C-alpha cells in the first residue's frame, strides 16, 4: 500500500487545497470563523503565511477562484455570483406569489434565508435582516429576522404546524434556546406578526428539487421593493455595506 492510500480523504483534500493555493499569485487567507467551523480556535499569522508561500503578498482584493463581481454590484449579481444556493429562496417566493401574497411578502420570502445562502446557518434570520435592512421596507426586514423564531412554534389558526423535517434534523426532544422563545413571544404580539408568519407558511412547503424557477421572474418585484444603491451594494456607506463587501471579498487579508 503506497503513501497516497494511507492518507485520509480529509488529508488529500488539504493537500489539494495547498497545491491550489501555491498556484495563486497572492496568499488567500481564511477567517477565524472558517477554522471555528472546523472545530479549531486558531488563525495563521501573516509572517507564518509568507513563510509558507515565500515571495508572495497577501490577497487584498477579489479572490480569482470566485466568479467576478461588477463594479457596482446589484442584488441580482449576488444571487448569481455569491449565494451558494437559491432554489429554496426562489421556490418560496414563487409559492408566495401563487398564494396571492403582497409584493412585500413575496420579497421577504425571496430573501428570508439569504443569511444561510451567503453567510452562516446560525442565527441566519438576524444576519439576513441586517444585510437587507437599509434597502427594504422595515416590515420586510423585521419579518425576515423574526421568521427564525416563528419556525419553531405552531400556529393552528393559520394552519402552520411544527415542521416534520425539524424532528428528523434535530430530534423529537429538541427545545429552542431561551432567546428564541423570548423572540417568539415578542413577535406574537407585534403588529407585523403575520408578515413573519406568512414567511413560514410559504417556506416549509416549498421544497421541490424538480421545480423550475427563474430569478428573472422576480426582477420587477425586486425593482419596486429593493432600494438598489447607485454606488452598488457594498459601496454606499450603509450600515450593512461592509457585509456585502465581505461577500464580495471573503478571503482578503484585512
């Protein structure tokens, strides 16, 4: 048995990644969040990286391995070039449209899980709401934020039951954390409760791997309800501009 056969799949993946990194002109770095996701609390320093890749400078711009972004990126550009998966978002929005929801709710359904699609699964409702807050009606961002808590609580009055898939994913004994329970209780008495609840109603039943939905079907709704900055997302000095820039340049050194 040769040395290659003795290595694990993870080790071979690391070796391939090292070879790819060596081929790049600049040193691509990973954030602490990346290593935390691997169960490691660590970060390589700049000097250590330059020692590993002698003669190279740190990457401080676009990652050449990712699809290039235009000079003034739009929401559509992020959907096409930076969101890892969009089928669920598009299906949810399509279902909301079919069910006769307002354009606000359709947009909320289209954007409700962009935290998952672009950043991280944990607290994705909050991340997603913060991303879009400067560009949408306050009701939309509130609904995106609060759908995270509402998913875990049934509301028979509108036909929403606790998702069967959550039992499969998390176990029958799973109980949401206290902050989620508190958020649900606050949302339950809020004037926009039903807006967030409508996201869950058009969310849970929208999974269909064979469904064909086109982002272009929502161009007009986005145009009327998403305030696209003329400078481009990430360059408009909004409270969340830095988040859009991070999506554009996720591996820049600083």
